[in-house]
């Protein structure tokens, strides 16, 4: 069939290929609905670039995929170092780098195709991220295809694609269905009614060609029926082969089909002649997944079970190592023992390659078939599931899995494993802001092991409990436990425990005003040199947070840049989120409120932020909204307070209560403001000098009668001493303009109030500006500058006023034409505004943008 209405898409791909030849690598995302012709487009490009070196990989949606399946496909074609590393079971980072080296060889254009990434496992998505960041100076054209209609708003791949699309090397090609005119050309002399064909197929090229090639005299209402119509003339043997191929997958190796069916060559010839399958070297493949799915769905259940059993037996005889595939066929065959065996192995393979969604799915599958297994075996599966669920931010489910494991370890009478599970539960409870339960689990883990004497698990448990004590503000206990863990870690050769314990000791030392940087740097060096990625991520996150707490914003900036590069490079999502969450506070302190609010929205509306990781962006966004006089601020601050109180940890409680106190103060509610400041003071018995200083200032500012604590950080001490001018100078020197303005406000002197109003106005702090104007009036000061107009307040999403108006109308369900009519602007201008709004909300569709806006309380606030 002709390739119609794809000239511009082919031209875009050709341009990308030419740029890649010149050493400017490109990653092209080819999107479109199922059957729209993505593969046909790439195959046409292959014909046009016959001199390039082509290699292909594909994701399969038939079963929970083998991690890095496309990479293994590519390794079989490329051979060399990559294939050797795959066979040796090398770490995935080594596999990623080997692939990049092999396809970056000079003097030739390498075209790498990865099809159907809407089915990609997590490790394959990470591979695409890895390549996308490094292709810019390599002669590589990487083409990926995916179905955009299959991706829900919250799908992790959608977020990953948004990240990949922002890379300089990335380009997009989107394929639309054919027009009525193109369908008319394809229908040609078929005798079919072209208009009816277009109506029933929607211009989908696959459906159109299937109907035409099936030679049907009438157009079926369901175009998929055309696939089955082409299968009707096949002999019984050929139909059996077709059914077996459909249950194997979109692509089947011919030797496997021959083993399962014992089919003679003429049978394969008959199927190839039907056009349902095509030959591809030693493989047979369906022309499209739609065709495979149609055939598979027509197989009666009893026959499907028998076919799966024969496929499983053939794969076992061939020594197949793809245990995810084996588990799928075992389940289809109803062989519970085989499902349990292969799913357990597949889960661990996926976990090793950091395909966490796939690992969790396989653990869950194995547990469904765990009847008859011993308690220790099943407990190990629950432990694995709990760990993977935590990495997927499914913390409530992780608690359930961990508690199941704990009960089984107790039943098995295995104290070391019982302690290890308690240790993991402590971490999970902490993530859920369930501080008391986290502490109890950590204490129980130590209590179980101490009578058994020194050992690796005791070292880990000391490190965990030390971390809990540090979070609770019990710094002396944290340091003591950390040092015990360090001694055992060095004795038993546990660098990951040593790094964690040094990290905790550094934080506890900092809380006491001691020298912490050398300890933290040692923790980081051990982690980076030992390729201990979680420990390195934690070290960067805590170092960044400590610099931010001490208002050393330049050092915090440098640490953030280095840390986020490391976390993104190694796909450490949890600590990347920690760094970005703390970053919102740094930007807020520096007066970069638009940037802070935008990052807060990204973190709070996306996936990957556990309850504890939401606290920082909630506080930052709530404070900014309160300073701008936005009504939603109280709801955001209340959520931050609830989460912080749930942790039971002074550092969170102090920060959240002071943020809440500020919100009440700005809104003219002195009583609740003083109450929050006093609750922060209650938690400050173990706070550092910066916490004590902030509490002292807000107690005074809100009218509380409580005396300040001793040993305040210098800017706060100056404020407590009434030296407002010097305090303001110190705050400006630290790069904290809002704090400088508050110090001037507290002075009550005309010149200082005028300077404070100038700073507040420049920051867009509408509420603080209004308070300053009221205070100036109460003091009898004349010629008070007018505050900023409400309509010109800074927007937390960085939207212009016109874009906010457009967003409101999008949320109301209006089309672009209707928006143009309401706002008296051209439809083309509306198109530009809509695109800008979607980009700023990082929303792929209008519906997702409306959902984000509703969640953030941003609907209906524009003055239209």
C-alpha cells in the first residue's frame, strides 16, 4: 500500500538523520494511535537510508516484560562488547554505556529503533533518558515509537517523555490518521464505498488496508473483523500455527513455532501468503499488534491453555532465560508451581536492573501462587515486594507487605530476618510521616539483634536507629549509635553502612553547632567511590539541606547542581525528589518565588513524592501564596502542618509551624499565629541556632509572651537585640531579601518601613506590603506608596494574566474557537496561549491541565 500524507514526517526524520551524520545525535519520539503507521514510516526511512547501520529493538505488551528487553534485542544484532556484557549479567549502567559506545563509532550513521515504548519496562525508560542526555555529539539517530492514546495522565512514561522531550537532542514526530481523500486513493478500484470506509475506520491506515486486502465485498462495522476474514481460508494446520504465533507474541522465532506445532514448511508458506504474518529473517511477525490481538482473542480458553503449556515446554527445553516470559506462559497454562518458580526469579532479575514496576508485578504474581511454600520463602517475597513498592511511592501497600513478611519471619523463627524487616518498616513508616511507629520498629530491630552479638545486621540496625534518633532531635544518642554502626561497618566491611552512619553523625553534629562538613564529605566520598548510589544520593540531599538551613545559599546551589546531576545520571528518583524539594526552600529564601512555586507545583502534582517529601514544597508554596495574599495558602499550609506533626520530628514541626504562623500573621490573625509560634517553640528544645532564632523572632512578632531561647544565629540575634539595620544588612548579605525586609518592618521606623515596602513590592509580597502600609498609617506616616494592583500579582505557575484567563476557560470546557470569541482575540493567538499554558503546567493535554489547576485551587481566579 502507498504511504500517503507522510511527506513532512519523512522529511523531519531525514533532517534528523542528516544532523546525526554530522555528529549532532538525535532522539526522535514518533507518536500516534495504534495502526496509524509508525512502523511503516520508519521502514520507509530505512529504505531511504540504506547506507546507514540499522539495529532494532522492541517492547512487547503480551506479558510483564523482561527488563531491558529492547537492549538485549540490540545486543544480539550489534554483538561485541554489549553482547558479552549482557551474557555476563553486568550492571545496567555498564550495559547503557556499552550500547552508547558501540553505536557512537565514527564514520557511519547508526540508526537505532526502539518500537512500542508505551510497553517499556522501567529500566528501558531509564535507558532512553540516559541516551537522550548523551546523543548530542554522536552520529546516532535513535527513533522510538509509541502510542500516545495508551498513556494515562499519571503514567510514569508520560512524565519521562516530558523530561526526554526537553533535551536538546530530542525531536517529536506525531502521526495523524489519514484524511478522507487519502482513504479514497487507497480504496481505488476495490469497489468499496470510500466515504463509508473512512467513517468506519476513522482513517486509521491499518484498518483501511486490512479491509481492502481482505477482499471483502462489504465493510465490517468493526474493522478488526477484516483480520479474521483473512484467516478463514487457512487450513487447520495453518490456523494452529497462527494461534501459536499469536500467543508467543508480535514476533516469533521460527524454530520455536516448529517445535510447538511440528508444522511443515508449506504451512508457513500458506500463512505468509495470507499476509497475516511476514517473514523477518529467522522470525515470523504479525503485521501489527492489532492483528495479533485479534487472533489471540478468538482462541477458545481451553485451547489457549494447552497452547501455553506446549510453548512453556518448548522454551524450557531450549533453556530460555527470559523468566518473565516463562512466568506468563506458565500462568496461561495454569501451572502454578512453574508460575511461582519463574515469577520469583523474574522479580529478582527485574529488581537487579531497577525495573521496579516489573519487579513488583512479578513479586505479586509469585505470591498469588505461593500456596505450599515455606514461611521463610514467602516472607522473602513479601520483603522484596515491600522494597519495590517503596521505590514506586506506593508506601501504604509497602507497609502491608512488610507486615506480612514480619509475621512470617516470626513464624519461621528467624530473628535476623525479623530484625531486617523491622528496619525496612521503620524507613517506610518514616516516609508516611508515622514517626512514632517508625521509632518503635527501629528500636525493636536493635533489641532483637543485640543479644545475638555483633554482626552486619546489627550494624545496619544501629545505623537506622541512629537516623531515627537524629530526626527526633536526640543528637547525642544519634552520634553514639552512628559511631557503633561505624565500628561494626569497618569491622565487617560494610561501606554502605559506614556511609550512612557518617551521614547521620554529620547531621546530628550540625544540629549541635559542631563541624559537620568533613564527616559528610567522607560519607559522600565513600558512597561515590564505592558506587553506592542510594548512599550518595542521601549524602547530597543532606549536605544540600544543611547548607540551606545555615543560609549558605551559594554552597547550597553548588551542592544542588552536583547532586541533582548525580541523581539524574543514576536515576535515583527518591533523592532527586529530596533535593528538588529542598531546592524550593532555597529559591524561596533567595526571593526567586516564581521559580520556587513552579517547582513546588511540579513536585506536588507529579508522581514520586512520598508524604514526607511533600512537606518542603508544601511549606514553600504555602508561604509564597500567603505572602501574595492568595486564598489557597491556608489549605496548603495546613497540609504541611499535618504531615510535619505526623513525623514527630522537631525539624519538620518547627519549620511547618513557623510557616503556618507567618500565614496567619499575614492574614491578620494574631491569635492563631502566636499559637503556631509557641508550638514551634515547644518542638525547639533540640533545634539548632537557626531554628531557635526563627522561633524567637516569630514569638516576638506574633505577640507571644514567651522569652526567646539562648544562642541564636547572628541575624536573628541582631533582631532580638533590636539592631534592625544590622540584621537587615546581614540578611541581604546572605541573599535573603524577604527576611531583610521583615527585619526592617519590625523596627517600626519610617525610613526602614519605606525600605521594607520597597523590597516587599519588588518581591510581589502583596500581603506583607499591605501590612506595612497599615502600620505606616497607624504611625501617622504620610505619603505612603500605593501597593501593587491585585491583577498584577506574580503567578505561582509563571502564567501571564492572559494565560490565566485562557486556563480558566480551558477548565470551563471551552474550545479554542469559543475562547477566541470570549476574549476577542484570534484563534491562532489562542493556540499560542494554550500551548504556553500546557508547557508551563507540564501537561500533555487540556484535560490534564484542568486537573492540575483544580488540584491547586487555580480555577476561576482570573478577572475575565
